[in-house]
């Protein structure tokens, strides 16, 4: 494998320097003030958008690497969170080279201004973006799912209903179905007898709830409750151990209304190939197939009540994102540990299930280049070409593999990439997919004097995916401009040197056919 650091602007892959050119001499990383005592994660600074500070990336080519991956027109979707002030904690979209395309600098997890679980999905024949927004507690959240169009404008919101009040939607999953509905999750406080698991008889739990909601009407068309179908004794958390840990952290007493016992911890719900729902519960180490008409559990895979006999190497734990592939296999992210210092690496996992013999075996493992225990978060994503895309959650990486488990590339986007840095950078999930962005804002243009009778124009357009070139127009005022140059777009921000000084500078964004997409006026 070959490893490359994204120097200043772009990922440089061996044999592809013509594609991944180093383009912006004025836009490299710079030292920035931070409230943390730890050194900041190396990041990019842009003249035109100083508020956006995406991290530098480290890119590792795997054995299955090919130039077609560098030239892919698909995008990467992340919602990262850093412990330092730089780089920005934000939702972001990157191109296949790791170049920034769009970034919302809102801080994650602190209040209701940030995005969580940003992803592209199909709705009514269009590709849209969905994300969770709302306060996020440790392990769960209460908020809404927002739907955003290609102009980065919210056009609809999905929230809990029926038996639940609005704004109770959790952040773990939000899947749009072919029926125009959305599967959402909720953590609902309910009274429960915890004496069988070591807690109080008059205690409280978090019930794992699935709701299927008609997006257009907000009607709840299906609801499922874990406590109605899965006994508390199938949970694998030790109540006394959890209570002791909470006491050390000065948390409210476990099993009370203020600190319910999370025996189930639902973290994904997807549609199976026959219309049933596949639900993953982290704290039971199990995946459940749920009848969408009756709510009955048709089978349980994993945990203490598994209906399948699993081969030793097929046993998974603390998993995320269970889904059925078109070939009938079941895929998931096997965290395999609850902590980042676990004794075994996490992995992507593809299982072959035999419904006749009720056995499960490993079809494919998706292993990181080195041991990588991701104790929390993370996901596997099935791609249309048969490949597997993995976001490593707590570990700040994303990777792509062939269907058969051969690594194509591995990208680090956080403090783990850099020595003497402790800035976090984990992303709950990571996704890859098609996207076309048409922001309603104008391109941002900044003109700087070079001090020798020349100027440099810095131009960017946050979220625009269709810009191929920039046309430079100069003059004394808006009525006297003429074309000075047309240059190729060379990254999120393009630096354009100009001879002489110009009273008025206009930059037009051009698509591949030369049509004007937007116009920005220079600012000094």
C-alpha cells in the first residue's frame, strides 16, 4: 500500500498528478488560535472563506486501487466533530480526491444548529440530502430529520408522531423507502421492573422505537416497540457495572427517570428484500427481522436468543447498520468492542444466512489496513457497483472495498493521521454517493494586492458541483467590464493571478458547456 498526505490542497495519488494538481499557493494550512492546549489538527485555510477549515487528509491506496476511483464523480458525506477549535466541526461533502465541496461550519452536538448523519437519498425521483438536527445526548438524541434540496435549502421535516410527541426523533438512522415513507428511530423513557437485571423494581428504561412515517403527510403508518417484543434479560449491559461508571461520572442514578437504563440501544432500521424491517440493537448484540404488518419478530440473529447458529468467526458485537444486499447476504459493521482500546479490530462483515438450517457464516470480511477498534458509531454502506463503503465512526477514517473484501483506499480525516495531535474527528457515519449542488448564494471573490503592482483573485463557491471554469471580467465599473481570462477551476478555492491593478473585478462561474452558473463581485 502507498500512503500520501493531502498536502495543502489535494490528495496526490501516484501516477495521477495531472488529476490531483497542487493548485493554490496562497491557501495552505496555517497556524490558528485554539482554546485547547492540544495542537490543532492540520487543516486548510481559504482566503475567500476563512470560516471553513476542513482537515487535511491522509490517503492510502489499497491493492485494488485504480485511477477510476480518483476520477469518480461521486462524493463523500461526513459529519465530523473535533475537540479543538480547528479544524471546523461540521457537516461536509468531499469529492473523490478529498477536496472540499460543501461545508456547514455549525458546531456539532452542542446545540440544535449542527447537522448529524448527513447523507444523500432518493425521494420522488430526486437525490436529496437528509440529516438529523437537535440536541444530542451521549448515545442518542431528540430532534427532527431535515430534507434538503440541491440548493441546500430545507424543504421538509420528518418528526415523530402517533403515540409519541414531535421532536423525539433519534439521530441513529433515517431511511427513505420506495413508498415515500421514512423509517426513524426514537428513545422513549418508560417505567419498567429492572429487578431481573439488577436494578430497581420501579425503574425506568429507554425503549427502542421504530416509526415509519409518510413524509408527505406526517402520518405514522407503522410503529414498533422493543419492550413489547424483546425482554430486558436479552440486554448484555451489566447493570451494576453501568451504575458504577455513572456514579464515577457524577451522573444521576441509573434506572431512574433522569437516567433510564438503555438495555436495547437501537441504531438502525432498514427494509429487507421481502418488505420486512431489519433492526440492529447494539446492547443485545443482535439483528431482528420484524414483520412490517404484525410487528412480530420473525427471527433474531446474534445475542443470547439467536435463532441462527453462528460460526465462531461470524459472531459480532456492539454492531451498527444492518442491511440486506441484493445477493441475499446480510451486511453490518461489527464494532466488536465498546471502547477504542478494544482487544480486537472492528470490521465490516457480510454474512450468508441459511434459512433452512438456520446457520450463519462469514461470506466476506472488510478489514482495515491495521488493527482499528472502533468502539462506537460507524457504518457499512452497500454501493451500486457492488463495492462496500465503510465509515469507521469513532476512528476518523473512511474506506472503500471491492465486493470480495479487497481494500481500494483508506482515508484518515482526523487526529489519528497526525503526530502530537488530539483533535478527535470521528464521524458517526460516512457515505458515498451521487450529488449535484446548486447553491443560491453567489460565488465568493476576494482580491488581494500582491504589493508589486499585481493582484491575486481568490474565488470559491461553497456547495457548487458543476463549475468547470472561472471567467474573469475587469473594468472601472459594472458598465465597462471586459473579459480578461478564463481559467480552470482547480479546487474548492482557485487562485487567479492578475497583472496590474483593477478597479472592478467580476468572476463568472462556467459549467462544462460554458454556460454561466453564477456571478461574484470582487472584494478587497
